[in-house]
């Protein structure tokens, strides 16, 4: 085997391992800068001038369960309002202290939003939203789901992105999220010698969703970071199965594992059209944490679609006309 062939093989030397974190850090900054730009350029100016009309009776709710109050949190709220059907009620779930912080941030931007708040301790006492185990316990509690008032729910997180208007069609499915698609990512980098001359290449391999739970096949549906749920189904699954769920089991895996006992899960093609995660789908209307998994060019294409939608929808005096 030639030395050039050896150089091009995937290496695991420790001094190469900083390459991938640097690339992922760049992509995360790409993501957060995109959100900040959209917030300042499109969303805040639009919502300072326009209030999205909301029907007296809401057909569905969009939930953001988050204590980290920041511009990213505000971006998620405003983008969700703009990209969901007009009969969607926005519910913000925090603890009491962070409710005040959230209200102060919204007020500081001169925004008067039609949103509702819920305090997490009223839903499940002693929940720490910053702790993954505590969050999973909350989500797998039937008490949590019983206190929500709408059947059709959209769950969003601050690392999710809706790039196009969510069609009411998707809400017919009782559970819908980005498929847990097993994949393997290899990022290739150049290597140089001490004189700065190209000396070879190396790759760093990352396995994603390597071994999904067998109960998830064949639908592999789906990630909860951007997901549609029917409240009654989540409550029923929680009542009948949460006591046997390991505390470290993520809530979306828990619900996805049990879907087939209650419903016919959405086809993989439908779930992937709604949202993507580990593998980029240019047709998905939303995504979860794409910067962790996709190439920079895929991120750019996704963000480009989003910018075009924002430009169009925020240039109208009333988003209803674009539904």
C-alpha cells in the first residue's frame, strides 16, 4: 500500500480530533447567526407592526418548553407564530422566575404577542427543565398531557427550525417527527507537513442513530424536538407504559416505541417531509439540530429556503392571506 493511500485512510490519532469539533462549532455559529439575523431583520419588525389574528377557539397548540430565555428563545416563538396555522395557540412553559425574564425580553422588543404561559411546577412539581432526566419524567407523565387543552399539538425546541408554513394536513397524524434514520458521517480534512505543504488527507467518522430500538422499525418515527402529537394518545401511552420506561430513556424514543400498539404510524415519507434530522431532506418543511449532522452546503440551502419564506410572509400586512 502506497504512503499516499495510507495518508488518505481514516485516522484516529488524538491530534486530529480537534478538527471535527471546530467544524461543528462553525456550523452551530452559522445556525445561531442565521436565527439572529432573521429575528432582527424580519421577525421583530414584522411583529412590532402586525399581530397575527387568533380565533377565539383554537384548534391546536404549539408548545415551547424552555427555561433558557434568550434571543434564540424569542426567535423560536416568533418563527413558530408565523409558520403555523392561524388557529394555533402558542403556549410557553417555564418556571416562575423565567416567565418574568421572558415577559421582560418580549416587552423590551416592543412586542405585544398573543401567547399563553404555563408554569412547569403546576404541570409536574419539582421539574428542572435544564436536566434531561427531569424533562423526560415530565414528558412521560400522564398528568402533564392531561393538563393541556387541545388535542392537536406542535412541540418545538430552540434548536428546531420551521422553514415553511405548516400545513394542517400534518396535524391529522397522532405522532409525527423527524425519522431516526441510522447514518454514518465522514468529514474529510487536509493535512499539511511542518512546511505547510499538503501531505495527505484524513477523515473522522461519526455514527448517528447507530442502533435504533427494534420497536422503532419500520417507521423510525420520530424525533420530538419538532413534532406533532395528539394529546389523548400521549396521555394514554403514558398511563399504560411510563412506569416501565427507564428514567434515562428519552421521551421521544419512549413514545415512538409504543406507537404501533395504538395506531398505524405515519409513513416514513410523510414524517420525513414534515421534518428531518440526521439526513438532510430538501423537501422537509422543518428540521431539528441540522447543524449537528449536515454539510455546510445543506445548511445553507435550508436557511435559504427559510429566508425566502420569511421575506415573503413578512412583506404582507396579514399572514392569513398566505395560508
